[in-house]
C-alpha cells in the first residue's frame, strides 16, 4: 500500500510546483490526499484520475524519468508511428523498428523477415539482438551505414532527436548480404552462438529481404530520413508537454 502513495516530493516532480503549493492544495481539498502521521501522502491512482479530469499536469505518467524529461515512448504516438513505419517498411522491402538507446523496443518490428522471427524464439538470440541494438546506439558515427547483425544480415540505424538530445533510434534491417546463404560451417557457428537448432535456422534462411547493391544504396538514405520524421513528431509533442506543464504551474497556484 505504501508504494501506492506518492510523497510530496514525488508529486512536486509531476506537477512542477513548490512544496507549499502542494500543502495548500491538500489542506483545501483541491487534490486527493491523506495524512500519514504528520505527513501528507497522495494516492497514486486517484492522482492519475485527478490529472486526467483536470487536464492539469503533464500528460506523462508518474513513472517519468528523474530529471523531469518526458519518457521517450511517450513522445512517439505509437499508433501513428507504427503506421508510418509499416508503410516505409513495405515500400522499401525491409524490416524497420524503433528502440530506445538501451535497445528496448518502442514499436513492433514492421515487415520482419522470417529468419528474425524464428530466431526470436531463443532467449539467447533475443539477448544477442538487444546487445546489437545497444551497440548501434553507441556507435560514434552519426551517419547510417550497413553492418552485420547477429544473424549475419545487414542493418543500419538512424538517430531520433528531441532538440539537441538523441532519444531513440530507428533500425532498418533483415537484408541479406551478397554472400547469402551462409555455408554449413558458418551456419553451425551461428547455431551455437545463438543457441538455436540448426535445422530451424536452415529452414528460414531464404526468408530474408534481398536488395541488390544499387537498391541498398537507394534505401540507406531513408534510414535517417524516416528517423528525422519521427524526430519532428517527438519534438512537436515535447513542446506540447512543455506548454501543458506551464499551464499546470499557473492553474495550480
């Protein structure tokens, strides 16, 4: 039950008002609050309902990051972004997804290749994939470039910015390299590395996206172009959240 009660400091982080204002609101009954000993506490569920009814506070949830920034996933309207991502993935005949900078998926993979889907049945392969995405996020180069994935396929990433801050990335992949499929020796190493049955891998080797070198050159610039579209959407939403925060500070005084 204690974890369901917000402290005054936690509520300050949500509303961006001072402690005195929160006390005044609690004492006047303008906000859901209970006394625990001599301290005010605020029921989390009731606060969330209160925020929705009053349109008073930032749209971000109570799990926002400690520095007060809006969580990256909240900056990207998922249904809208998924439609954009699905459309580009189908048009370009590639797989596309969006992750945060820790490699965690924000969107569902669009147009995933069969080899990727099969590999995701292995927890080890899934962890290798997460590590790959983290490595992509930490690359020093800002420009997208194709590199080999944990499955031997090619992928590239574009950076999604909010203002001057890099907040997420768009990954394009599932593309077979020129020397595909791998030989049996390479396949055996992949099977061991990913802890996947070699027959499962062999059965899905042809389920990949195939682009010739000219087509690869054509799609590569779209990696950052699509990421820039999502950056624009995220930036607009971030500005909206900032305006709502300022309104909240004024209306709660």
